[in-house]
């Protein structure tokens, strides 16, 4: 049996009830092109291949695990293994080869879950949805609503690109070895018609605002916008960033564009 490698943040899902629930949630359909990130020992992989789907591409960086998966599953014509870092996977090219949108699944390593998520979204035009397991606190931030303690930079950065649904929690005992934290399964559906077109200044302004989370916008966005410019967007300069919707942040970013004309904000 392959042993978990701490360096890769490996925790292998083994609970049959949890695996069955994940498969029901994904609901693979005939014609689906699935991509599993980090299949590990293949517990979820085998359950997915037991259903109806067109293809399953699995991405595994661990050489030993990849060899075992290749030996066990290579005879299934729907299965293809990619022995590589998922951060290097070109989902756009893969979708073109498969001839359709991709559905991503996987238990993302806690230590690189956010970089992986944003890497996937660089290819969002190739993705239908994602059913991924994350550390519970990260999932809570992704699906948070304005005004709550979990609402923050990650929530706002994902808002124009995906609709997030936190589905259910998974305890440490479902994994081998058990992690020290709880996990959550979350569904991210790529928005074909985003609610707004993000300004080029959207990301940097959101980062600046949440780097001063306890400050009011008047103080946290000094060098970006003054109180009058913030008010022009229908936003209270005395508000704190966790109370603003993603669209309000984009309105502020557009206001900065109009006011700056190439001016660099302080601290950027």
C-alpha cells in the first residue's frame, strides 16, 4: 500500500459512505469529461469509472501512486493518467482534445489548494463545474456572504467567475492518515455570463482593502480613492471591506480607473 507523503499534503479518502456521497453529488453523466486532481490510491477514481461517463483524466504527481493507478486502470479506454503537477496542466488544450467542457473533481492538497483553484480558473472557458474538497475554513471563505466573518479577499476574487455552493463537511476519520482539520465538499459552477466585467484594478484594490480589514475604506484605500470618490460609488467611506459586495468593489475599481489616469496608488 502506498504511504502518504507529508511533503505533498497527502490524505487518502477511504470512507465508502463519503465516497458514495461525493459520487452522487457529482452525478456523472454519459458524455461527461471528468478530470480528477490527485486521485491518490484511486478510491474515488474507481467509483467514478463504475458509472457512465465519456472520459476520466486523472492528474497525479506522485510517481509511486501513478504507477499503481496505471497498472490497475489502464485497461479502461475511458481512463488516461497524467503524471504531472496539476499546476502545469493545460485544461484548455485538454478540453479541446476531449471535444467538450470539463468537470473537475478532487481532494485538493491543503497546502496548495488556493493556487490550484486560481490556476484552474485561468482556463474557466474550458470548465463546466468543479466538485472539490478543501479545508473547511477555506470552503467557508469561498462561499461566504458579505457581512460575515468568513467573507474576505478569496470570496470577492472568485465572485465574478463562479457560483459557489458549500455542500457538506467531512471529518478527519474519512482519510488515511487523518488530517488535523475538517474538510468540506464544495461545488463551483463557472459563470458563462459573469455578473460584471472586472476592472483591471479589481484584484489589486480588493487586496489593498482586505490587507487593512479592520480599517474603514476611507483609511484602508488611502492612495487609491478619497472619501468623495468612494461616496460617488454609493459606498459609505466609513464601511469596512467585509460588508461590501463584489460588485461594489468593482465600482470602486472603476472609480479608481477614472480618477487615476495612470497614477499608481500608494503602497502598490
